[in-house]
C-alpha cells in the first residue's frame, strides 16, 4: 500500500482510507491554549474539540504548548505534521476505528521561546487555558496540603519571571499581562486526575502569585474561573507496532499516532468566565457539581489501574490486561472495590456503581489495549495520595475494612525494591524514586519505615490500626510471595493467620 506522510498537504489523499477533518483548518481561530500535549489530551479534549469543529464551529481551535525540554519529541512531531495526528480506537472486538484529528492548529515549544507562550496565553482571542500536566505538576505537598516553594524550578521562576520553567510561572506572567492591558480574564481548566482539580489549580496558582506577584491576586479572584472536571479515557503509550500497523493498513505515515479505548467521558462544572465551546453537543456533560463523579472515578478507575500496575509488576506482567485477566488479581480488585471503595462513595444519584464497576473490569481486561504497566506505575508517589489514600482515610474514620488497601501499599513497598517475583528488574519512574527505594530497603528490618514518607502518606504512620494491617500484609508478601497473598486475601486467610 502506498503511504503518505501525515501533513496538511497530504491530508486529502487519505480521505478514502480514514476519517479526516471536514473543516478548513486555516480558518479556525485559536480560542484554547493547552499545556501538555501528550497522548491523553490528544485522545480526549482534542478529540471532543475536533468533533465540534466538524460542526462548523471556527473559534475554538487549540494551541498546544510543550512545556518541558522532555517534550521536544512531541513538539517536533506535531510541527512536522502541521498539528495533525491519527487517533486509533481499539474496540473490544479487536477492530480499529481510525480518525485524523485536526483541532490542534498551533503548537509552541516553551523552552525555545517562553515569552511567545506567555503572549499567546495573554492573547485576547484565548478564552480558556487547559492543562494536562500530570498529578505531580501541581507542586502539591500531601503532608502539608500546601504549595512547595522548596522546588528549585519554582525558585527559578521567582528569580526569572520572563523565562519561567513551570506552569505557575507562565500563568502568572500571562495573567499579569491581561491585567495590565485591560483585557478580560479567562478560564483555567485542569484535565488531570485530581479530585477537585479546579480547586487545586486555583489554590496552587494563588499560593504562587501571592509570593511572586501579590498585587495580581485580587484581579485573578475576580477575572479567572477554575471549573472542576472529571476526565476518563484509557490511553496507553503508543508502541512502534501501532505506527507500523497504521502505515501498512491505512497508508498513513504518522510518527506519533494515539491509541485508546472506545470508552470516553468528560464531566465538567459549567463555570467559564469568558465563554466556552459547546462540548455538550459532542458528548461532554456539564453539571453543577462534579465531585461525586470524580470521587467515583479516582477511587475506582485510577486506583484500580494503580493496583493492577503495582501488583501486576510484582507478578511479572508487563501490561494491564495481563494483570486484569489473572483470576486471583481480578477477584482481588473486585473485592477491593466492593468492600473498601463503594461503601465510602455514598449514594450517587444517577450512577449505578455495580454497572460502573463491571465496566471497569471489562475495560481493564481489554487485551487489545496493551497498556504498559511501567506507564501506569510511573510517578506512583503522586498518584497514591490521590487514588488510594482517601479511601484508606475514609475507612479509618468509619472503622471499616483496610485489608485490601493495606496489601496494596505493602506491595508498593516491595515493588520499590525494584525486583519482581522472578528477580527481574522493575523499571521505575518516580520523582522520589531514590527516597522510595531507600525506605523500601529499610523496611526489610522495619516495615513501618516506608510509611514515614510524609510527602506521600501524611500522618498515616500514626494510625496503629493501619500500621498493624500494613505490617501484617508486608510480612506475608515477604514470606509467601505476592501471588499467594493476593489469593489468601480473597479467601480471608490473610486475616485469620
């Protein structure tokens, strides 16, 4: 099959083999600046926006911003492809639905020209700034609940405001320009997996502003909105085989397509101070209060992913579907959801939790997605406080079940030693990887040491009930191995011994 390099010039040549944008991209105005143009953004927000542009909307194009030096590859790819990329949906039956997305009409590389990015964010035509900067990007200290001013990059931004390195430096300078020029404010919308992500964004930004540009804070409070949102779509890292298959089956030479599952969800609080796209016409849901939806998703889906990732890695698996299709681990995750998560969610109007749980287990087990465990486990120190610990703390308050969560955290301590059950190296990526390993090594003598990482666990090590459950689980894993512990927990043997 003849293949064509994906770009604007070749786009018409692909229309017979794949769905392409039905709008003139040159006439689309940029109304959104998005920071963090990774796979999830391209499978989610950019997909919703592409659908909207196909409905003759012209003023909500996206300017993608690559914030970090690490983002050089994605920036160069989008630049070479005129912002185009292919979204490949891996259906449950193994079939593939392919679509070229064109909603990213501009793209900037922040390290190359910081002032250009600041100017773009301050542009009058930009009404919304959206973020996918990962959980760790919010510079939040779990122990104190406050902004981390010890971060060297934050200190750099305070000293060099015109050449920032963090999202807070960029937003501060852009909003300052809007204020000085007498422009209207804008909406800053987080699309990350953080409960109350809008509240978090507002709190962290204002914390920085009150130190860096204190006179700007009142203007932000009056002119900037921060809606909360819940986002959901499993989007594994693109593998070389995905690129090859796309080229061979569709004739599309795309250097970085995005693969994802068919399920997608976006629940948003309708609080956009300068206007917004009609995303509800293409499947998004606008609500007054997103908290019940995000709590459900973070506690079930995101926590479930982390559980399958950590325990699956110890079992020697490399993909989430392998872990999810292990009968004992499947049963363990189901029991965790049933006994420890669902009891603390309360009554969620309009939500059938049993059906949601079943859909999650089905999605996790999709053997065509091949989500890499290494990706899911990356930056676990930022994920556990958000996905797992709220459930633990809620169960402690109501003196409920802790056995499953205790085993998960004990498994994370063992995982942090860096070896699976067969002695193979586990490749770990975490901002505090060295601290995790240091505490994991010390835990061989005293398991409780791992819980002393205050930035992750807060004061959890002061709970005698949890420490006892965690210590028992840890010793069981060390003595009998992870597989037997998972099986025994399912049958309650762990709690009787």
